């Protein structure tokens, strides 16, 4: 019985790995600048997620207001960096 469970685990891992392959192939810009922009975008998204979690638990009106302002700023930055990431880099 343990073997069957192990086989299922391997099959699940293979299935999980399949969707990732097309994502890697779809990465258009592998330049250092492109990589840096993607890392910056991921960092901004994580900050946004953390800010939303803090906003959910915030009870002080002043703190909520500060978090809402931070959230708007993060969303603007995410938009800007997303545009840069989606634009192909021109080569001179």
C-alpha cells in the first residue's frame, strides 16, 4: 500500500511540474535588467500582500489610513513595473 501512495506522490509531482515548463519558455527577457524588474515586481506583490494582511487586522483608524495609502502606492508601483516587464527591451 505504501508503494501505491508513493507512486501517486510521484505522479502528482510530475503533474505539478508540467504547467511550470511553459511559463519558463514564455519568459521573453532574460537580460539582467529584465530579471531585476521581475524580481522587483515579485517584491512589490509580496509587500502588497503583507500590507493587505495588516490592513485586515488593523483596528486603529490612523494605522488603517496609513496602510491604505501604502497600498495605493504599491499598486501604482506594481502597474509601472508590470508595464516595463511586459515591454520588450530594445537593443541598440
